[in-house]
């Protein structure tokens, strides 16, 4: 294991100084110099233990003098074994991981408000209910089988293609530095909670696309199977070191432009094709817009998603590596801005008016586009990737409308089309292999589409997937839930 001297020096000296309080700032360089001299360039087990003892020397002296905090610190560091030389880095990284997980969790509120805002008020309770269900079933199923399926650690049914995992708590629970080391500086449970927040996203993407006409029970069954089975199995092809990772030039998808977003987008496409458009959307060969009831809600949703994406991409650094986090935050923000400006300009030119919904989807398109290569390209490449995504999303939404694929929120275009673009963009701007990127994007998209066609198709011919025309006209809030989102403004309250 090769470790740069300056990093090791920083970790050793800061560990002794920050945690014991026994060193002055002037002492830090001397301790660091001694530690580096002890360890050298190539770190092995014996050298790490020696370095740990050197770093703990001031704390041991303080403990001998009766300092109880020093004694507690020594016990805490020794519990980390040979990885204790970087315990402060491990601690900060773990803290950043759970903060990032919380930011990704916040994205589910963003999805809920965005979907609600872009659909009719009579379906708001239904939209919100589905989002409550999705995050809940996502967490439970990811704990039950998803995590250890997603990261099989050699437990393959069909080598590098098909895995099935045990429940959380069986393996993958190491709470020391030994779980992942410098590149995956978190505990097993920290890794789980961060990845679990991703898992439900695929079903949330489908939720928006099938809004306003899907049967609640059918959707709940489909969402459960998508999150519990399809997402972790397909995700293991890449993140679980499956066949995409084993190619001669491995597929590269930093935080999931394909593995999360294109997966959800193409599953949504299959569902929408089976479900059909909303009543009154396409009449006599013409497109009749069905306007969302609250653009303020939609805008709040997009800004929540923008905020959460700093955790989505920033947490995917998988440590508190300052260089990695700094770059990823910058590329994420600039791509979103590039996507917004490009979609504003494109929609203004071709639709003759500045369209807010296109601007909002432009932000999301830029975010989805940069997700695959946020750590692999510079700031201006990120602007370019985001801007191209912003143009693509406008024309993609128009295209799907023309072929009568009714997607109320533009999820297929934002996540599916721009997810594929972002994955390919890593080949153009981040040095990845174009053929590897194309192979991964196509394989994951086809797998998601096929799974959705089969499962949603079975539901269609058995219990049905679409509400009755009368229920659709009345609104799913009344028909499915017997409740209204805005009872004071409903006709019955007047």
C-alpha cells in the first residue's frame, strides 16, 4: 500500500495534537517527521503499528500523569488496530458519509414536491403517499437483501452476473478502519446507510413518469420488486465488481448516471408504454398540455434535489478526501448551472417563451449528466456536459410528447436520456473508454427496460395497472385514498 508522505504526516501529527491536546503546534512537524521516518514510503503492518505507537506517545504520557481523556483516547485508537495512524481521517470521513446520506435522503422530499407540483392538485395525496412508501420499502428491502446483493463480496450465483445477498448484519458490518481503508473510509453500517438512500431513487423516477393514472397497489408491488431485486443485481455488475467492472477497460460511473438514473429512466419508459397516456393528453392528433398545479412546489423540489446532489455526488468520494470533495462539489454545481442556462436558451428559442418547467428540468439534466464523471473532469468540461444535457432534455421531452409517451414530469428524458449522455461524456471529457461506457449504458438500460416490461406486464394482465376512467377524472386522491390535499379549495367544500 503506497501512501504519500505528506498525507501520512498530516494524519499522524493531527491525530496526536487534536485528540490529546498534549502537543503544541510547534511540536507537530517534529512528530510528523519522526513518524514518516518510521514508516517510510511503503506501509506494512509492522510499520503502521510502530507509527501508531509513536503518535500515541504524548497521549500515553498524559495518561500516566492522570489525564482520563488521554486514556480513553488511547483505547479508542488501539481498537482501530494498524489503521489507527489515520483514525482522525477515518472519523471525519465517517461523519461526512452520514451527512451525505442525510442530504441524499432530503432528495426524496425534493422528488415528492417536484412530482406533486408538476401534476394536478387532485392527485397530490397519491404522489406524496407513493414517495413515503418508496423510501420506506427501499430502506427495508435494501437491508433485507439489497446491500449484500449489491456488494456480493464473491457470493455470486452466476459469477459476475447474478448475486443474491444475506440480510444486513451478516457480513459487511466491520466498524473499524479495516472495513475499507483509505479509499472507503467508513464503517460497514455507514456504507449501508449511504447506499440505501440511493436504492429507492430508481422507483421514485418511475413514480413521476406514471403519475395520475397508475393503480396504487400495482405500483407498490412493482416498486418493491424494482428496488429489492432489479436495482441491486444490476448495480452489482458495476459497483459490486461484476462483469462491467471486469472488462479489459472497466466501465466508469462515479455516482450513477447509468447505474441509478438511466436504470430508473428506462424502467419508467417501459411502464409508461404499458400504461398509456393520461386521458385527454392527446386529442385528435394534437398534444393538449395538462398543467401542473403548483410551480412553486416544483421549484422547491428542484432546489432540494440540487442541494441533495452535493451529498449524492460528494458522498460518492467515499471519504473526506479534500481534493476529491472540492472538485466534485464544483463540477456538480457548474454542470447544474450549465444545464439550466442551456435549457432556458433552447426552450426560449424553440418554444418562443422562457419555460420554467424546462429550466427546472435543465438543472436536473445537468446534475444527472455530471454524475458519472464528477470526479474525472475539470470545471469547464462539467459546464459543457451540463449544457449539452440541458439542450438534450428539451428536445427529448418534445420528442416523447410527439410519439405519445406521456411523462408528466419529464423523468424519462432527465434520468434516462441524460443519464446515458453523462455516462458517454466520461469518455469524451474524463478519459474513459467509449466502448466500455456505451456497453455499460446500453446493458443497464436494456436490463431495466426488460425487467419493467416483464413485471409491469404481468401486473397488467393479472390485477391491472391503470385506474378506471371515472377514478382518473375524479382524481386519485379521492379514488385511492379518500382524502384531498387541499380540502378547503375542493368543490365539495364550497
